[in-house]
C-alpha cells in the first residue's frame, strides 16, 4: 500500500475508535475531536478522488465516476465550512 493510503486508513481507524470511546464514556471533547477527524477523513478522500481524475492519462468509466463523485461531494465540504463560519460568528 502507498504511504498515503496507510495515512487515510490510520485516520479512519482513529476517528472510528474515538467515536466509539466517546459514545461509551459520554465524553463530549472526544466526540468533538472525532467529528473533526471524520471531517478531515472525508475531505482527504474527496481530494484524492479529484486528484486521481485530474492526473489520469486515459479516461475510463472509473475516472468519470470518480470525477462525478468528487464534484458531488464538494457540497458537503461547502456546508461544513459554512457551519464552521456560522459557529464562529455565534461565539463572538
């Protein structure tokens, strides 16, 4: 496996374990960290899909599906960023 794939796997495992631990012990700060890791994992996967599409030398059905998936998943990223901005405005 490539080094980048191992990083994504470790990030997903860390997010999963933290979500599980926060649910068992009802620790809010671990839940917040877990949500951040889940969001980071999601963003890395989306950009990996888009990078794969952009660097493909031959366009196949897989490349086309990756590009469609990547572009459709930009909307949740936009929503996450808007929620972060709204949350910061509420705090100030």
